[in-house]
């Protein structure tokens, strides 16, 4: 379970405020206070400073969240923009304003409220043991996998609960509009039939001519697109329970002793198949009713014992068990513990298929039973399970050893910060090397855990103190039962690659840009006389389901057109994908189901709540004062 939880980059994303703030806000500004470095201010809010280092750290987290959400198809360079950084800063300012307002109102939450909120998080609630007690060690491991300790995590939950109090009155002040919701649902149920004339950049590439001077100008105006990220050459060591287990030898005698002591774990219980006819007896039946049911059961038993072939037909006719009567009384195969004891004793007491017993009295009534199948139990031989027993004993021994090894690992990397020799000597761990390591987590091999895939590990590695001192990192848990440390050998700051190195790439980017511009101009010209265009086949589109090969920009434009006079045409700038002229031929009205109206109402409520929230934040800005000092760097001027 902890392995699946580890894959979530930030546990706190599921706690509060997901719709109001970007994810980094869930950690609070204090979540970034541990980063050392420049004290340059990005903003000042009510006397408090948000440093550039805090902004950089928060922005990295937000970009990582967006990339995780949007998938690998999106280049991180498209997300790492000055505009995105300003959005991140805006969220941090909002967070700080709410914190200041909470202090002004002297809002507090109790330890019990914090504990209750934490236990409502599904991944943490799942840490309860079968006896109802809470697995504290698993909780600590789970939080450590997020790059925090429990005190930090609980402080952040407390902060969010306080902010929830600040915001609690806002949602209730919003009045939703059912009419708007109904209109939105109706639009969502509508379909529109369109035809497209596409102007693709690839069709215009041959017309593009670029000079070396133009390539140089493009390069200078887009240096951010030719950046080599900061990187480091490192050494690292990993302590894992899996490797500890691999070094533990389990003898055949130890495995056999475990097998002999746990024979029931390696056996398959016997099964029987039976059919029955039930004459039910209500729990409140009188003595006379019980005798009547018994007499009826005895009569049926006598009949089927005399003519067993009639059993299925009599079961369909007379059995009062609705689950099996229509199947001729068949109950399928079952083990002894699956049935009430009198029934099981009767079935497992019969030895021959076709044997009939009964009536048998249970709390349900009287049963006439026919044995129809036998599957004897089986004991797995030791040789068949030896390997799995050895692996289990290895893992159990490794878990016991890991506690001492983690302590030794932690102490060794801390007490000898300039080398991994001590940890290599004490724990016999292999010191590994990696070159050109960046802040971006790298995919690990299937079923493998690598520190280079851990965001918490990479954040610590690229912290200012780590880069400056080149000391061993404190031991970091990167996954359940996996710990790592690293030290920087050399560091290369981010740099713009020289034009000579990226000239081919820059030229192609410029050609693509100019081809897209030619496609756009051709499309705009064609839009002036749509009757001359050759449109493609009709396509039916809607607002709720994507249509393969149709850009969302086209869908949005099509649903923005008036349907009062058809056909209607419009142009759509598709950016790097060129240009499209669409022709709207038909509108198909749909019936908006209640579920869709409800969803639209929720969306409308959310939008209105966001509006109230924005107004509230503006009021707080006036109350406390906000000064934004971060200014995005201007693009380099064009050459020549």
C-alpha cells in the first residue's frame, strides 16, 4: 500500500483548497522556508517577505504538478514561463494574506481537530491495524516519503484548517443560478455538424526562405528555448530492504522448520458439491408448524431416496431456497467452513457421489441433501513452496535488520560528510556515480526505485547548501524501506547553449513558425470567399466529448457561432498547427439529463465562488498592503 502512496508527489494535495489555489499553496509559505540562498524579495505582503528562493521552489513544485497532470506530451519548457511564475507568486500572496487575516482574527484549531482531519485522509486512515490501533511507524514512513517529518506535516494541516475557517463563510454567500445551469447543460447536450478546410504549415514549408541573420535574430529573441538546465555530477549510496534481504541466507533446515510449523498455510481444504431441497421453518414457528415442515421434508426425502433422478425436479418444485431452487438445488463446490455446522457435517460425512441425506435440521429449516461432487484436500509438498518460504524468511529478517542499518546509515553519512567511505565500510554499500543530473526526476526501471526519480531527493541535492558545501545529504527515505544519500562532486549552472550548437534546431523552429504564419494568412484570405473552398466530410462535435482530429479551438469557435442562419463560417487560428476555416451546417438539440444539469450547477457554483474569493482577496490586499517586486526578465532585443 505504501508503494502506491509513494507515487503521489504530494500527499497534502488531497487535504484542502484544491479548487481555490495551485497545489503549492497546500504546503504554505513556511513549506519553502528551509531553502537557503538569496534573500532577494519577490513580494512583500503586510510586512512579510516572500523571497525569490521561496518563489523558485514553489514554482518548481507547481510546474511538476502541471506536468504530472498534463502528461509527457507537454514539454516542461512550455510550462516554465515568466507568466507561470507570476501565477505562482499570486497564489503565494493569496496564501500569505489569508494567514495574516487568520492571525488578525485570532483563529486557532485544537490538536484533536488536527488529528481528526489527518485521519480523514484515506491513505492515512488505511494505516489502522486489524485490531483498530494506528500503525505509527507506517505513518512516519508515509510522511517521510513526501519529504517531510510528521511535525511539519501536522503543522501544515493545522495551517490549512485555520485557513478553512477564514474561508468558511465565503462559499455560503454565493447564490447559484439554476437558469444558468440549465442553459449550460442544454449547450452541453447539443451537437453541431461542421466541415473543415485546413491550412497546414507543412503545405507551406517549401515556400519559406530564411537567412542566417534571421536565424540569429530568432535565437536571440528566444534564448529561453535554448537553455541547458543546471546539472551536477554526483556520488550516491542507496540502502534498501530488498538488497539487505538478498544478502541474507536462509538454510533448507530453517525453511523446513517453518513449513512444518505452518502446515495449514500450505494446504488446500477439501471441497464438496451438493444439491439440497429446503423446507423452510420461520424462526417464530409454532411446534405444530415445525412438525408439519418436518413431515413434509421426510416425505420428500423418502421420494428422492427411492428415485434420485427426481431430485432436480423436486428441488425446482418444492425447495424454498430462492438462490438454488431454480438450479435444481445445486449449491456448487464449497468448503466445510462455508456452511452452517449441521449442514456441513452431513455433506462431508457422505462418502459416495449420489448419496442422499436428510432431513437435516438447521436454523433455516429442514434440508434434503444430495452429494454431487468431491474434491479432496491437498497438501503442497515442501519442495513446491520452499523458494517462497525462503523469500518470506529473508524479507522478515531484512525488516528486523533494517532498523539498525538505517540508524548506522544515517549516522555514517552525517558524521563523515566529505566521503561515503564510512558507509561503504560499515554497510558494504556500493558507491554509485551519475553525471549531468538535473532537477527533473528521471523514470525508474519497472519495479525499481532510484533516487534520481525522487523529487524530494533532487530538491535536497540542488539546495544551495548542498551545492556550496558539497557535503553528504542527510539520509532521505525515497520509498518505503529505501534510503539514500548523495554528494555533489561538481555543479554546472543553467546556461544558454551557443547558436553554433543549436543552429539546426533554431532554423527548423523559425521555418515552422514562418510556415504557420503563411498558413494563417492563406486561411484568412480564403475565409473572405468561403464558397470557393473545398471542405472535408461532415463531422459531428459536442462540448463534452473530444472528437479525434478536431482541435478544441475549433469546437469552441463552432459553438460560439450563431445558428440563426446556416451555413455559417468562421476562421480559427491554430497556432503552430496552422489555420482552419469551419462551416457550421447543422445544429442538433439534445435533451439535457438531470445529472448533466446538476453537474452544470456545480460548475456554476464553483465559478461564482471563485469570483467571491477574488473579491475577498482584493479586500485583504487593501487591508494589509501588497508590493510585487518580482519582474519577469524582458526578452533579448532582436539583432541587427
